[in-house]
């Protein structure tokens, strides 16, 4: 007989795993791809460059360097490629039949928009609309790990309203209010131990929430050519209300109505709490001469907030604690730009992004690993007040092994993941 309460807990535990899940193009489930300019330098110098209105997001204090009203926009395409090789063991020497899942990491299109209002030489106001967290993982329905996961999806939209003030010729400060919309969905097959010819039931969990945070920034101008920036983005806690439901294959309902009735117990509402991590970024920018500039960033992210996720179903099942045990991470980037002619700026960069996931806590929903980014791009001034931008970013993943049991009925999946990604961006900047 199916253990109804155990399965309900397992499904909601998976929801907690999703909130910790990720294969976006930054560590964990963060997504760095926003501005075209960021990608061109592999995200180097974001807190100190203050080239354009995107500084309203990366360091609001940098807005004091902009001397006109400005609007920036970017569209990005992310094209990952990943493979899994391994098996799912449901008993000694017994494996789940199926495929290895195909390419589970889905391509995605993202965008971002930024604006700065030049209120006065020393006071600026800004706006940013970005997607700083995202994930798209989808395995084929017949893959060996279907009892651990099928679809994992995170969508996040972040709005920042900010202001900056120049205290003196060296010091500027900025701050902003953040509104964040978070939406998560997952599915997984449910192993009920009956004839697989009737098909697997599929559990579907979905939840969303809106929450608030803040950003603080500072910029120190050593001289006209050299500056350093410091940014703090706060953690954001989402209290997610959601639903869980089960699709029951018609053949299963006909062949085993008792089992189908028990599965109906899983249809309910539930809630959990997820905290998106805070981070601190220190950046440096140096204009060496009219042609060459170098930049760097170091960032610390508090991913260790994701240790335990408490799942509270509304159907009478006990509260479940899911141990994630993520670690804090470091990110480092170096970039360079070269103005080959007055209208054309060439850019490049390299960055290292540490993963909060280790081999011991990697799951099929979190097949994350350390990554290395190599970016190139260009900015062309088509008019004195209009710039067009393009960038390409290649991401190398270090890959990693997995040996994980999502629940007592899912089996133990053992194998290895490998992945890479190509990202493209087009952007425009208009001053007025």
C-alpha cells in the first residue's frame, strides 16, 4: 500500500529542494546575465565601472557619474548543454529502467532594463528591472531519475528603485528599495511500485510570493581615472504559498482505483519559507590611458542561509525539515576594455564563480558545479547619445558526481554531470 503521508512529505520536500535548485549561469540558482555590458567583461568591475544606467542595479552610488538622463535595455539568450551518465538504484543490483534524460538544462531568453534620472549634478534617481534568479531543468519523462525529478523551474523578477548622492569630489553613496517576485514549480514521477505499463503518477508543486529587500552602495573616486565601489544587496525572505497536485494516468485509475484514491490525498495546499541570499561586492576600475582600462570584482554570497527548509502541508502531514547544507561562495572577475577608435569600445573578461553545492549534496534538481566564464563584447556609438552593444559569454562547468536519495521511494541515483553554456546579448543605451 502506498504510504500517503510519506509521499506528501516527499513532494513538499522536493519543493524545498527546488527553491535551492539551479543551473542558471551563476552559482546556485543566481543569474548574472542582465546588462550586455556586464557579459562583455565577464561581470568584472560591475560595482565600480558606472559606465551606464545599469549601475542603478550593481551599485547605485555609481549613478553620480552619469551626466544625463539615460535608458538602457538588453535581451539575452542562454543556451546550455548538459549530460548525465549513471543509473538509479531502487534495490541491491536493481535499477530503474529508462534513459539518461537527454539535455536537461533548458535554453532561456532573459532581459533587463535600467533608467537614471539626472535630477542635479549631485543627486540622481534610478530604476532597474532584472531577473537575478532563474532556473530551467527538464528531463525526459522516461529518464532513470524520474522519481527524483522531472521539471524544476524558478522565475524571479526584481525591481529596484534607487537614489545616489555625491558627498564630495571623492565620495558618493547610494541606496535602493527592492521588490522581488519569486515563482517556483516542479514535477516528479511517483514510484508506487506497480506495473509500469499503466504509467507513473506525476506530482506537480507550484508556489509564488512577493517580498522586499534593499541595496546599499558606495563609490570612492581616487582621481578621474581610478575608482573603487562597494555594494551590499540584502537577503530577501519569501513566504511561499503553493499547491501540490497529482496527475493519475487513466490506465492506473482503471487498474487500481484504490491506489488512485490514495494518491488523491496528495492534492492540497502547502507553504514554505525560502531566503534568497545577501551578497557583498567590492569592485575596482582604472582608466590607464584614453584607450585602455582594467577592472575587477570580488563578491561574497551568503548561500549558507540555505541549510534547512521547513515544509508545512495543510493536509495534516507533519512538518518536514529538508537539509540542504549549502556553503557560502566567492566570485572573482578580471576585465579589460580597449577603445580602438572613438566610436568603438572592445571589451573582454574572465571570471570564476564558486558553487554552493558540493559533491555530497548535489541532487538532480541541483546539478550545480563551479564555473568559469569567458566574455567578449563591443560597444558602438551610432550617435552621440545612442550606443549599441553586443556580447558573447562562454561558461565552462567543472562538472561533478552525484550519489543521492531524494526520498525512501525514489531510489539512489549515482552518476556524473557535465555541462557548458553559450550566452549572447544585445543592448542599447540612449541618453537625453
